[in-house]
C-alpha cells in the first residue's frame, strides 16, 4: 500500500472513530447536550482534531443522520424480495414504525432536528440518503399502481401521503402527543390505523 492510500485509510478510520463517538453520545444525551468538546474527550483527542475532519457540529451530525438512514435502508432492503407489492408496502410501514421506536434518537435527528438539513443548505447539496429511502417506498407504490392494487394517483403523491401518515403517527408518539391514550393501547391503535390506511388506498376488486 502506497503512502497516499495509507493516509486516506487513516483519515477514514479517524472519521469513523469520530462518527461512532458522536453517535453514542447523541444516543446517550441527545443532540443539544452533545458538543464537539465532549466528543473529543470521548475519543481522547483535542477538539481541534475533530475540526480537521468536520467543519462544525452540523456537518458532524449530518454524518450521524446519514448513519441512521443507512440503518433504516438495511432494514428495508430485504422487504424488496416480497413479491406482492401491496404486502411489501404494509411490511415497509411496519418496519418504519418499529425502527422509529427502537431508535428514537436517530429518528429525531433524521426527521425532526433541523441541523442536518441546514448543513445541506450550507453546501447546496441534495438529500441523497433521504431520497434513497423514499425511492424504495415510491417504487413499491408505483408497482402497486401498475398492478391496479391501489387507487389511481400519481406515484409521488401517493408515496408522500403514505409517508406523511406513518411519520405523523410516529412523531406524535415519540414526542408524547398521544398521552391522552393509555400507553398499552397504542400498539393496537397503530396497527388498526395502518389497516385503515391500507383500506383507504386499496383499489376495489
């Protein structure tokens, strides 16, 4: 391995170390309480070292946010092997809900906290990791439309409506906006709500 390749590998290893420490601290204490300084303390380097790899906290946490989307994508990919697109669509909804409740801090950073998107705006970049996951949904919806399994509508509109519905339920729950309902009832209410959504979009035989 040449000098250039070795230096590039060492640079990537350091970025991974920083990102892993930031991810752990974020999950332990949340976005607001996680700072460049305590990330540096966790990996036993100076804050100046982190600034060699990330310009600011927003850029670093965009990396953490991308990691969350990678985790979600890895859970969604196996569902693409389900032949029936309508069944696949329902499984995608179930997987999305489960992911959000198992990783609420990641979910917050992926979909609620504004910092990662502000970082994109700073650099005039596209939201590739978000689009990658959305495309799985849109492609499944398009297949359902092609097979006339759901009511006719533009694929992007249908995908956006479905995503907004499921995201809304998850976000309200994570932010404790369903406290008027007994907590033990929520799983059944979620399942019934998902069934209702599927009934609303499914085409009549």
